[in-house]
């Protein structure tokens, strides 16, 4: 086993049961104590990563590595991931593009069936509104349900269909620098991804990266020249969440394919809560998420 594979295996072994253990442990700790403890732990983790620059530490504390993929040490350059400048100046042209690969099939536990405004698409509308009105960004929100194909839900073909829509949008609006594919995760169990922010029950988020890489190595037909920038973006978003809202963001999830993240450096795939969260909990996450995004884009 080579060094990269050993690092990946170690990370996966530590993270394999992360969600289940985290859910059980969270029930045993007082909420206020948990938030305080998490905030202190987060600061220590960030400081240790900055001090050591250790890839092994990065993988163990900031990521969940799916068994479908493997780690390329060259791409996970800790110094580059931490120090890539992702800031941008605001303009009067569209700069942020929000869409939903699975807009038709991702709702919340209390959403009205068939009501787009109560699905992940409706939450995307709310996020776009905050980014525009509070932070002054020009945002395009694409409400297309890319997983509705020939009148039926087809999640397998949704990424191909979304790629066509995204390419068209970027061609028509070359000023777009940030691309966000907002999802609602599905866990298939009773785990409720929930934290409390400013006294409000808030769905947790999870940033997600496709590495264009399986267990054997790079998937050549899924080339992504923006991969390291994508990883910098999600890691810096995760770290800013850790600073501002200790329990908002789960570890960044790493999987094998590309997921249309290759078209812009500042591309994010975000899993918002899961099928056990309410619509209100999902919307409550958008204010903190918008603040985190603004700070990363403003280099604050």
C-alpha cells in the first residue's frame, strides 16, 4: 500500500461511523456546553492545521472520505488549500449562480407535496434573496428541476441535464464566479441534522467535493482543472463555519465523481440538512451560510 492510500485508509477508518457516533454523543451533552466545547475544539483544530500543515491531520479532522475514492497527495496541498485567495470584488453584473441538480425530488419533512416553494428550490430562492439584499451580490437563481426528465424523476440523468443548463448560463453570463448546487441530503434513517443558532433550530450543512478519482486513481474522462480551487473553497467555507457557527457544518464529504464542479474555481455542492429536517430549519441555515460565504469572498 502506498503512502497516499495509507493516509486515505486511516481517514476512512476514523470517519466511517462519524455520523452515527456524532448523533448519539450529541444527545448526551447539554446544548450550551456542546456549543462552547465545539467552539473551543474548532479553534484548536484550525490552529493545529495551520501550525502543522499536516495532510493526515487535515483528513482526520476536516473530511469524511467515501470508500469510492482515494487521496491524491499532490492535490491536497495543505498550504495551498489554506492560502488560496478566493475573494472577489462585487460588480453590477451577475456573480453568483445558484441551481439545484435534484430540485424536483428534494423536499423537507413538512413540505407540501408538489410545492416548489417548499422544496430545496424554495430555500435557494431565500438564499439568493439574502445574498442580494443584505450583502449586495448579483445572483441568478435557476429554479429548473433538473431531475424531472420526460415528466418523471430521474436522479441518475440529472447531472448531465444540469451540466447543459450550467454551461448555457455561464456562456450567457461570463461574469459568474461562484456556482452553488444546493441539495437536501438523504440519509435513509432517523438522524436529524440540527443545531441551534441565535435561538433558532437550524439545519446543518455539509460541503461536498467530487475528486474525479476512484480507489485505483484518477478518472481521466472526468478531468477537473479547478479541483484544487474547489477544495480550497469548500475547506475555507468549512473553517469559517467553524469560527462563526461551531456546529453548523459537518466535515466536508469527499466522493469519487466530478458533479459539475469543474466549470468554475468557486464551485460548491452543499447538502442542506436531510429528509428529517423541517422547511423552517432549512431556511434558518441560509442566513449563517450567506454570512460565511460573504466573509470568504471578502477575505474577512
